[in-house]
């Protein structure tokens, strides 16, 4: 669910930029006791995270930021860490999930 939501968000954001500027970088790494997931994609300007979490989509009535809220909830549920970075028209989500034996 986490990876699906991350990629869905990245695809939606990438569609808003010019074709030649589109990309999605996905990295999965295993570090002792943690699965580390990083997704980086282009954006147009800074993303207002609070607005994304609360804004309703005027056409469908769905929240734009539901995927991000879902990700945050699941990361916390699995004793993980979430870090969001923005700058230079990029949006980066880094997640570390505790891997239990």
C-alpha cells in the first residue's frame, strides 16, 4: 500500500510538468533492521502539504492528500520514520520501516 501510494502521487505530480522534465526515482535499500524507501519526482513549485491533506477535489469529492495521509498512518503503525523534502522543483519522500524478525 505504501509503495503504491508513493508511486501514484509521484505519477500525478510528474504529469503536471513538461514531458522532457518528467522522471520518478525509486530506491529501495535494506539497512540493518530497516527497509528504506525513497521516491523523488519533479513538481511545479513547493507543495503545500497541509492544503494537500485537507483540500477536496472539486470533481470527485476525494481528498488530494489521502494517499499521503495513508502513508503517514501506515509508517507510524509499523514503527517507521517519514521525511518529506522539497526544493528546486523536486519532491522527495524518504521512509524507513522497521523490519521485525
